[in-house]
């Protein structure tokens, strides 16, 4: 992966995944396991 001189990666977002309300807990936070499952 190519980076800018200050360390930021160069690139474009290619995929956007939305979490549904059923994927959140009572406080509205997304469970970390859900995030990891999306990357797997």
C-alpha cells in the first residue's frame, strides 16, 4: 500500500457496509465481533 509522507494511506473507499439497529447494543454501540466478521 502506498502512503503519503505523513503516513496517511492513498486510496479510495471501495465498499461501505451499514450496520443495522439489530447489530447494536442498548447504548447504540456496534459490537466489535460484528466489525471483525465483516472484514473476514
